[in-house]
């Protein structure tokens, strides 16, 4: 699969488990082939945006994809992308002022775990989400047991070792510029149940990275139940929209999507 995208290829605004970096080019190329074959009128819908590695690589590769609906059920993730769209410099200022510490890890973890289905502080929530993932063990954010280096900071790597404010500010501004060139539904990232995007009528293509079936509960604050996995499969088999789904490869998922083509 030839490389068909450039400056957003290595973006990593916040460390996030389950990224698709190794297969990103294959997925992006497959979606580009779809849009080239079908024309560019279809809205690009993203029910599970997460860190956005695939999605932003795609949108930077093809400026003809204009209409975008961004969504993630995790209110903190939705806040990140809403802040990037509407308040990039305020978010950058918070990044510039931050000095990582173990205290900030535990405070931000507590804030994320206590977050309800909405927030009155979009930018503040966004900043805490970014910082927490950058300074947490394995990038696990609110499900991490501790910060990089541990509570006692006895490791060779300390809590600040992955904190790179220059890179984070660059990513914020680059994604803001990219999304400013698109028509983003509501000028924000929604935080709806995935069914809302799948069931909405209209010409649309859906790309989805739902929580992993086997490891999801260990990786994500908002994982899926078996019922959620089955509901997603049922909705996708019934929908009028074309779609591409990225999952962990296991027998349970292959059974749910029996009859669907795999790549």
C-alpha cells in the first residue's frame, strides 16, 4: 500500500492504547479507494474517534472529503477534539504552563473517573485528558495504575519523560487547521451512543474503531459489554450506509460478523 498522506502521519496528541499505526496506511488507502470510486459527497462519520490517528490521516490526505461527523462516547475525548476545534490557543496555553508530577497524575485520574456525561469546562477537561495520557503508565490514562516511573519515581524514566509541550502544541494547531477546512457537524465532537451516527439517514460512510472485544475492559475507561458488541454488529448489518470496521481478530467477532467481508 503506497503512502498517500503526509504531515499528519505521525500525530500523537495524546497517547492512547489500541492505536492502529502499523496498519494505518492500509486502512487509509482502503477508505480513499472507496471515496474515489463512489465520489466525495458522502459524509465521513466517526462513531469512535479516540486519538484520531486513522481519521486525521485520511482527512489530511483528501481535501475532497468535506463533511465530517466526529463522535466519541467518552466525554473527555470529545472535549479534547471540541477544544481543538474551537479553543486551540487556550488549550495550548494550558499545555505550556503544565509541569508534570505524580500529584497531577492522581488528581487528573480522579477527575476523569468522576466525569459524568457532560462537562461545563471543555478546555480544562481536554487538557487534563491529554496530560493524563501523556504521563500515565503505557498511556492508559484513567485506567492506569500509576504514572510513568511509579508513585515513588524510582524508575529510570520519570513522570515527565514523555511530556513534550512543543509537539503537543504543534499537533493541536495542525489538527485545528485541518478541521477548520472541513464542515464539521455542530463544530464540535459529539459524545453520543454509536447508534445515533449509524441510524441517521443520509449519504454517509462510517469508519469505526470500537473498544476491543478481548482487551477492551483493560484498556478503556468506557469499554463495551457483550451486548454492546452484538448491538453494533446488528446495526451495521442493517444499515443503509457503507462502512469499514477495525477490531481485534478473535473468534467471537468473526462469528458476529459472519457473512461480512474481511480484509
